C-alpha cells in the first residue's frame, strides 16, 4: 500500500463526508438566516426561538435526504470492501 493510495482513500472519505453533510448544514444555515432576520425585525432576542427551528430543519433534512445519504455511504463502504484485496497487495 503506497502513500498515494492511502491519501486517495482519505480524499474519497472526506468528499463523501462533505457530500453527506452539505444538505443538513444548508438547511440549518438557511433556517438560521431566516430566524435571525425575524429576530432583527421584531427585536425578539430569545435563544430558544433560534434553536428550535434549526433542530426542526435538521430533522426535516434528515427525513428528506436520509435515504440518499444512506445509499451514498453504503456505496462508498461497499466499494472499499470490494477493493480491499487489491489494496493490501
């Protein structure tokens, strides 16, 4: 196993991680912006008003993107295990 090979596997793992985290982080970011604008317009500075909508947005994102995320991680893991004998040599 060469150094380039290990770096390649690590790069693929990081890319899969970023691809899986992007929808959830995007939903949380958009919800945070909307709630912040609402708080600025109404001058309501309540911590739970900012936190609860973000949690709900993350749960909704997991419901929407969960099957795709599961499929992506299973594909990556399957590819890794199938090619494992080639990696060891």
